[in-house]
């Protein structure tokens, strides 16, 4: 059964024996099988038997059709929907309806309405049963329309205007129907349907009101989200993410507009005005931010261009320390300048990095060369300090004098060699100083022996040396660092030489 149940005057039936129900739930009359059984026959002023009889024309012999070509057969004819089957009424229903009518000798058909009769048509050249059957079926067709309308009232898809249109049509059709049956019951049923229709319209109105309120609430939620986004704009706003959120809200708006009940124009316009205002606020703020960002990027680009120019001026400098400090300052200024946009930043950074690489690569090459020279100097000084240590031990004043002369030559050669790696300076210098201290200890001891006051000082100095040697033994035993331990052992060896010289 189709959804549309609007019953219009065009759906009223004409006199016939058979009937059909159309797709809209209406009962439509089928053509009568015999001539003279329509309303026109009922409206004739003369009886049917007075009219001259005419023989029915012989049926025409159909002409043979041409055989279609294969090309014509390739195109299928469009399918035509079969007409809906006519409702079938039981004999009991027909008999009950016929009980309210009669046919007189002239073929006039009457229906009884309470205590009165009303002529509903004329059916000449037919027996009583056949005439009553036709008008009883008309009654049942009307009743079927009411039943179909009652069923349609229960459909969730029915519209209020369809109810009004159907009731108007049914009232017109049941006002003075040319049918035989319980017309009073038919009108009573129609009155009940009218009440049900009003109740159904009230339900539809309430449902529409509820749906409208729900739709307005849902769309208002979308608007409020947009307004919250517009109100939250600031310096820390992620503009791309916020733009995506506004785009998502707009898509939700469009989807809601397509899939929900149509909101009243006033409410829809007011909500759209709020939503559009929030979007406008965002777009204006983003445009202002973009202008400020472009201006800031232009200024950043200018500053970085200046930094690159300064870097180009000092990149060939060999004054490694001060120039390194200058490049560090340029790097700090670069970081503070901010960003000039990804594309510009990458190009600017490549230029700055190129200038910096020229200087730092040259500095590293110089360091590498210096490191090689310092390692060579260390090898030379290692040989000299070994030569100096070979002068020890010094046992007497004469040996000390000879050792001092040889050590002076070694130190002169030492001073001409140059720098050694920084990590080895203290170690290598300590070994040379230890040789000097041991020779000096013997020289001092010889001088002290010729001093009349030396005897008083020797005892005190010997005690101090003994205490210092004891302290050195403890420190050497506790020290874990090999380099420091080596220094302590060299100091101990020097003090032992002093102790030997004092004794």
C-alpha cells in the first residue's frame, strides 16, 4: 500500500460491476462490461425498452503483425506495472449492503436511510439482483476507502494536510453517495475517523513541536561550540587546528540541515546569524594574525640577512678564539630573531651554516695540525726528560755540579721545543722539576755543611722531611688516579734525595 492516502474528488467511482483499489489507497471503478449501465443511462428520460435495439457490431479480425527484426528484439520494452488487484467482497458483505436497497419495475434503484428512501440511480434491462449488486459494491468501495484511511492514520509517515484532504474528500463522497448500504453506519464511521484524524493531527503537531525543539537544541549546540571557539582566540591559538574545528562544525551544520526537520525560518536565521558571526570573528582574527606574522617574518628575515652578512665578513679569520666567540654571539642572535617561514628559514640557515663551516672547518684543520705538532713535541720532551733523569742519583757536590751543567743544556733545548698536548703538560713538567729538585737538594746540603749554623737547622729539617715522607706514603697508598699517584711518587723521590743529602 502506498504512503499517500489523500483522497481527492477525482477518485470517486462511476457505475460499474467491478472495481479496483489504486496505489494511493483509493477505490476506483473499472469500466462496465455492458453498454447502458453507466450514470448516463440512469439520467435518460425514456425507459430503456422504448429505445430501438441495435445489434452489436462484429468484432474486427486482427491483422497479422510483422515479425520484429533482431535489432528490434534487442531493445526490451519498458515494464509496465500491473494494476493493483480489486478488493474482493464476501457474499455476506454484499447481502448486508443490499438489504438497505430495492429496485422498482422501471429499474430505479433506491436506498433506505432511516425512515426515508432516496433514489440513487437507474439500471434498466437488468434484473433486481444485478442492479443491487452494483450499488452495494459501490457502498463497499466507499467503506473500503474509510478502512484504508483508518489504516493510513496509523502510519508514521502521514502528514496533517493529507488527513485534512482525505477527510474533505470522504465527507463529499459520503454526503449523498449513489450506493446501497448502511449509509448511516458509514457516516458514523467517518465521524469517528474525523475525531481520530484530529487526534492524530494533534499528535503530529506535538511530535513536530518536539522534533523542532530537539533540532533547535542540537543546532544551538553547534552554534555554542563555534562561539566558544571564537571567544577562546588569543596569542596561543593554533590557527590551523581551530580552522579545522570550524570546518567540522560547518559540516555538522550542513548535515543537520539535510537530515533533520526543517526549522522555522526565524529560528534558523537567528542561529545562522550567530554561527556566521562566530566564523567571521575567527576569520578576522586569523587574518589579523596572518598579517602580523608576515610582518614579523619580514623583520626576522631582515635580521638574519644582517647576521649572514656579518658571518661572511669574519668567516676567513684565523684569530680562532675571538672569532669563535663572535660566531657564538651570532648564533644567539639568530635564535632570538625567531622564524621567517619554513622555506625562507631553510634557505637562510643554509647560507649562515655555509659561512660558519668555512671558519670552523679552518679552525679544526689548524687544531689538527697543532695536535700533530704537539704530539711530536711531547715525544721530544719525553726523550729529554729521560736524559735528565739519567743524571740521577747525584751523590756529592762534584756530581751535582756536573749534573747542573748537563741539566742546563737539556732545559735550553727543552725551551726551544714548544707546546705539548694540554693533558700531558703537568706530567712532563713535573718529571723535569723533580730532577732539578734532587740536584738542588745536594747543592743545598753541601752549602749547609759549610755553614756554622747549619747543624742546628739540619736536625729540624730532617724531622720535617721524615714527617713529609710518611705523609706521602699514606697519600700514595690511598690515591686511585694513576697520574696523581705518579706525581706523588716523584715528590717522594725528591724528598728522599733530600733526606739522603741531609744525612
